[in-house]
């Protein structure tokens, strides 16, 4: 019998730290998130597959409910199980929302053309 991993991989930890995640609960592993949800994708309700190539459509992935890029934490409260497909769709949706929130305005000030860009809250 294979020994179950009880902590997140060093690889994932490095990636989270590199992305500026402040709170990392090391007990939140893909395997445990998978088991918590019975392997069911919380997006499309299809069964996901653990331990296959991560970019196969029904591959199990950890989804951060508040995205890491928006200050989300790697904790039980902030993770759910999504298949790769749903995860990708979710990411596209977030990127689209981000893009929509970025406003650009050009104005002429004292003869200079100034372009300002800001994010609407
Ligand atoms: Zn799904």
C-alpha cells in the first residue's frame, strides 16, 4: 500500500509562495480536496480523475474560490474541486471580468495627450 501524502508538495508550496499567498494550510492537498467532494467536480458535477495529466478535461484540480491573484488563501474555506475544463472556464471568466474592470481614458492636458488606466472596484 502506498503511503498517502499528508502535506502539499514542495512544488505546489513554492508556486503558492511565488504567487504571494500569505496563508497556506499544508493539509489542503489535491487528494484530500478530491476525497472531500467524492471526486465530483463542483462546477459540472461530473466525476473527475485524480493523478492523470493535469490538462486532460476531467482531470481533478484545486480551485481557489477567491483567486490567488486576488489575495485568496490556500485554506479549506477557500478551495473546492473542479475538473480541468471547469477550472479553465472559470479562469477565463475571471480574466474577462478583470479586463472589463480595467478602464482607459485619454485626455488632453496642457497640450499633452495623457492616457490613464484604472480598475473600477
Ligand atoms: Zn467540471
